[in-house]
C-alpha cells in the first residue's frame, strides 16, 4: 500500500513538472507570485527538506518543481505591475 502511494505521488509530481512550462502567462504569474515571497520560500524549502527525509526521489522531484516554479518565464507584454508610459507614442 505504501509503495502504491509513493508511485502515485511520484507520477503526479512528474506530470506537474511537465505541465508547468506550458501554462498560460496568467497562471505562470500567479504561481510565481505565490512562490516569490521570503516566508513562502522558507515554508516550501522546509516541506522539501521533510519530504527528502521521507523519500529521496519525492524530495528531489519537489526540489525540481520548486526551482522550475521560481524560474518561470513570463512574457514582457503580460506584466501587470509597473507604471504606464504616457509619453510613449502610439
């Protein structure tokens, strides 16, 4: 029973890691916003460390998922933050 749960969690993590780069820019921005805070990073890395103590493969996959979520590429025209340049000619 424990092996089935471990295999299922491993497959779910692999699917999430493979789907992450193909998300829309809106969803990428939401994920990056959720992961980018300092307290959020501490909580995520503590969860990764605890998962690594349980199972090394799941911990490594969670670490890959965390770093891929931190390094998402968001296109420049979809940035929500910042100021609008009113002096730019259209």
